[in-house]
């Protein structure tokens, strides 16, 4: 559907001063907000954030060269002329947060915030697509879900947006509540709770408590959408009640769920779903494979219904969803002798996420002469249970029909030693040496699944495989 476009600037210098309390040098207008000089767009306000290993002030001139309209800084950067519009503040990070709160406060958009141990980004993408069929929708970019990404998403919120989708994540206790209070969602969706980031928590129950903190930001009269199949459902339900939320909607395979799965035909590239959501019987197609996408789509549609949206229209739109880069996207690569299929899961990894990816691999049949090949990197931040969590993957790997397994990292390498020798393709401390090895041993007809935590740099393997394209090697 065609939506009316916002007229006028996203930000004026007067509004930015009102939001941040900063000192402005010249009047300016901005059509966007950026924190990265490499991707700054014409008319953006460039926010010069500072970190342990970088200082955005050093890239202010690059941002201006890219078309930035003004700079939000703690000091006028060296080499920036006096004519350049500059808004000076005590802390650029705090100023970004203030921009986000200010913009959210003057927006009439209905907001849904999503968190969970796995499935956040996929659910956010489904929400973006489903709600876009109903009205102008603004959503978090990529995985912008932390103390920088959340306020940046809000600072970029167009004032004529009908819907806001905000993905919220955490690594440590106490991180989610302030983000949720900043977003002020009308609906909060918790996809699930699993032992992810367990290295930073004493127990899975503590992870559940942190995830439940998203409920503290829900507006009065708002809704919580919870996974009825998850073992922490009761705990999350109680937390919702304590947060003053009176409308709690459940989703899952449990027949008592408000959004209930009736049937799912899981296929190699897509899924056909039958479900009851908001007392409506729905049939829809997801253009992404895997049971985890199916189950998360129930939470997504329940959330859209809670916002007052038409779930029939939204469900039909989900056929347009694509797996984000590094999160299950499938790429056919032309190589000498035919093609190989890459299943790119290189962005992250956790025990439930790896098992979900293995289910997709099991459904994916190689072409004649081809093999199912796994390239697995360590799952990080699992704490004392890391070795056990990795070792527990040996049986599911064999059940998925893997023909060859490559591993990177001490825990995955140790797991691989328990596999039948014929499955052991090779291992390495990291992906630097492993990537060319994988690239040298694959051939036409193969299906190659690449998965590991972001810190394992599994994208190196993906890049090595993409470089095999005929004419590129």
C-alpha cells in the first residue's frame, strides 16, 4: 500500500536543542540520523559517539564529506570550519538517548517491542513486513537492539509513522528495563527464554527475569505476548501481572494458546501454516524455512492483533519475508560443474539456534553427488556449561544427515572428535585457516550450512564460498 510521506525535516536544530539541552552554532535541518561516517546519507545529523577503541569525532570530516547536514559532538572536531553547524553536548551518547526519548514522546505511532533468547531479529522482520501492509512502519535496522541501537531507532522515527517495531536485546542483568522504558511499547513480545548469554547469568531463571524486564516499559493498557510453549511462561505471566499488564496473550502449539498452531507443512524453502489467531482461522505461507520461523510468526501475528491490526492482511504479507543476511539466507552459488547451496547462518549461534538450523539442513536434499556439509564455530557466552552444550550437538548433527563437518574453536573441535571419523572434515582454532580449507573441499551439488557465534567470524567462511562463484576465483 502507498503511504503518505512525511513533509518537512526529521529534525530541526531548535528541536534538537530542546531535546538535548545542547549549544547550537547555526540553524540546520536534518532528514536522518547517523552514527557511522561510512554510511552517512545526504542530510543526516551525524552523532559522534565515543567508545573504548574509537572516537566518532575523528570521522566528523568524513561524515561531512558524505553529506551530513550537522554534527552532534562533545567538542568541535579538529579541521571542521566555524561555518559548519555543530550542536555541542556534554555526552553524545546521552544526547542520542535524549533525541530518542524526545522523538518517541511526540510520535503517535503504535509501538511493539520484541525480545527473546533467539528469534528476535526474525520476529522483528516479520513484524516490519506484516505491519507495513497496514500502514507506514518504522523498524530497527539489522540488530540495532542495544543501548545505542534502541535510541538510534527512536531518533530516526518519522513523525508520520503509524507503527514502530523495536528489537531489544541484552547481555547482562539490568540492560533491558531502561531500553523498554525508552521505547514505551504498547505491546511487548517475548519470543522465548533459553540458556543464551548464560556466561553472564547465574541461571536460566535469571535470564527469564531479565527478559521479563521488557514488560516494565509497556504503556498503561498495553499487552504482553508470551510463548505458551516455553517453560518460563508461568514466570513471565506473573511478571506481566506485577508490571500492571492486564492483557496477556499467549502463542504456541499448546491448544490453550490464544494464537495456536494447527498445522505446518515444513518444506525446504518455505512453510505453509494453518493457525488460529485472534479467533480467526488463518492460512498463510512463510517464504523462509524452519519450524522456528513458524512458531515465531504466531507471536508476531498475536502482537499485530494486539495493536489492533488486521491479522488476515498481515499474515498474507508474511509471504514477502526474507531471512536476513547471516540468519538463514540461502544462496545458490554457481561453481564449475554446477552449483552449491549455501545456508548462511553466520551471524550468531546458541544451542536452540543450532538445532533449528540443523532441522533446516535435514530438510534440504543435496543434488546428485552432493553432500550435506556443516561448518560450525563455537557458541560463545555459555559459561560453565559450554563444553556440555557443544558436546550435546553430536547426536543432532548425525540425525540431520550431515556428511561432513568442519569446526572452529576449542569447544566445537572437541565435539567433533566424538563424531564418526568419516564425518570429520577438518578443524581449526579459528576461521582464518578453516575458510580456505572448506572452499577447497566443497563441490557441485553440496549443501553447506555455516553457523557460529559472531565472535567466531564465520563470515570468513561465507566469503570464501561466495568467492568460488564462476569467474570470481
